[in-house]
C-alpha cells in the first residue's frame, strides 16, 4: 500500500455511464470455502480478484486445496471469462500458515475449516486483525470440541489444532457484533460429525442479508439448513451433517460496490447503469435502490442492467442501516452533500470493522468543514459548505470510495491511500476516471 495522495476528480458535468462492477467479495469467498469442502471439483465463475479473495484462495491452498485461476470460455459474460477451478484436498493438511490480512471473511470462515485439518493451522494477519472481534468463532469452536491457542486474547494471532474432524452439535454464540460468526459455522457445519445448531444469545445480528446469502449458498451446495426466515425458531440456525457437492457457481456483481457509482448519478444529476444487476438477490447492496430513491433519485431495470438517475437534488434521510452497514460510508458522504439533515442509525457494529468507521467518518468529513456527530449507534449529519483537504482512509476501502464521492462536488479533496480500494474494487481510480469521461 502507498501513502500517496490521490486528487479526487471534480465532476464538471452530469455523469452518463454504464459500469461493470466486479464480482461479489462475499459470494466469492463463501463459494471458495464451500467448494473446498465439497466431495468433488467445482467452478467459481466471474469471481472477484482482489486482496480479500486472494487471501482466501491462498489460505485454502495452504490447507492443501487446489485453486486454479483460469480463463475459461464457458464462463461467459462479464469478468473476461475468468473462472477458478477448486479441487478439494483428500484431507485438509496441517501444519499450515494462513495470512488473514484484514479480511473479515477469511479470519472468520477459515478457522472452522481448519478444525478438519490433520495438524495445527496458525493464523495471523494485519495489525488491525488483532483488534477485530473473533471471540464468537473461537468460543463456539471450543464448545464444539476444537482446541485453539490464542494466548487468552480472543483474537489473532491464534493456532487451531486440527484433529481431522470436529464433533459439532449445539452451540451458543453472541453474534451481535458480526453476522460472520454465524456464517462461519454454517459454511463448515455440514462437515462436522453432528452438524451444527447455532443459537444467537446476543442482541440483534447485524447484516442479516449476509446470513441469508450463506444459507442460500450452503443449500445450493447440497447442504440441509433450517433458518429462522423459513419459519424456524428465532435466532437459531441448524445444518444437518452430510456431503457437499462440487458445483458450478456464477458470482453476482458486488452490489455494495455500486454505491459510489450510483452516488455519482445522485450528486451530479446524471445517470449510471450497472450491468447484470440481479432481479432477485440476497446481497445487502440491493437496498441501494430504496435508499438512494429516498435521497432524491429513481431507478429502473433496463436490458443492460439497473439504471439509476439523479435529479441534481440530494435529500437528507432517516435510515436504519443495521442490515446494510457496509453501505454507510458512501451514504454518509452523499448525506454530507444533501439539502437537509440525515440520521443514520443501527450501526454501532461499524466501530469494529476495518477501522472504527463511525469515528473515522465524523473526523474526516468534519476536517473538510462538515458537521457530523456520532450517536450511540450511528451518525447525525448536518450539511455544511465543504472545502478541500486530506481525507484519511485508515486502510479502509469504503472510506476511500466515500472520499471520492465527496470529491465530485468539493474541489481539492486529496484521498490518502486510494490503493486500499483494491480490497474489493481493483482498479477503482481508473473506473472512477472512466465514469467521469476522463479515462
């Protein structure tokens, strides 16, 4: 990563563009884990190639899984025909070393899988990974029969002593700080001797759409899952033990990454079409349609994808973003350019993400002349005339894209370390330049 400053380009006219968004990080990394646990080879088509997905692929390789990155004509569509072929290991191996970086999906999803390895698997990552909550996964795996050494930290670095199998069964988890605690156990649960029954004993689980995505993908891989949304017991998920099948999965575009591009239409009064937007999806980013419409735009499905059109007027919003917290940074940037106050709430868990996103957003927008204050579980944003200056990103990709949105309307915004967008949006600066007709 670089500490250089990127001058965020100012929009001199209404944008009018069609954008291809890379594949979903969430779906790519779930698909890789399920393919690694399957009883035969599978394909992951149109995957996201980014730091997070590369960390996942490399972590699986360390455990003996073959992940072949190829260009395959059969994959078709966007993404240049790219496809990853995953060949499961006969037995997951240890000793092994896994770098989790600062990827929540890697740090939560791979330790359960490591319990099935034949030997110790040591996990470590970026300094920020040592600060992010991991207790939900560690405590649950221990309760299910795993041996984990973490020096009493409840986080990284840690070593999972794989025994080739895990008993599984019923376990209680406080998932109020991360839905990934539940998804992690759901993904590997079918391979536990007694499956897994997960009961959330904490407060409301954030980002529930991500758990619904996990349930859907486990089912498509042949797993049997009982979930609350199907009429089951509230806050309880069950996975029956059994084989998973290697399958052919096409990854949807990462809808959350459409946030800055649709924001450009909203802020400039232009229009942006995102190709291949699914009519039905479990991705949280699909809620952009409703949120941005409430902020002054409109959207419609076309033959090319989903078109979002702005009017040039941006309205403040009162919004519970508990289920879609990852959208908060860009929504907050748009709100700072609105014609009325906004209140974003239900997002206390963002203090535990790549950085403390609530504190960072308040600090950085205010440094440009804004008026953003933290509440107990969110942000209150009062629009003020903004000026240029350095916008620090704290190695958080979504803060970098939020800064780019502010730069559309504010001359002189300098984004620190825009390269951090490679976490989920490789080539973002070029995509942004193309959006503004400056590619």
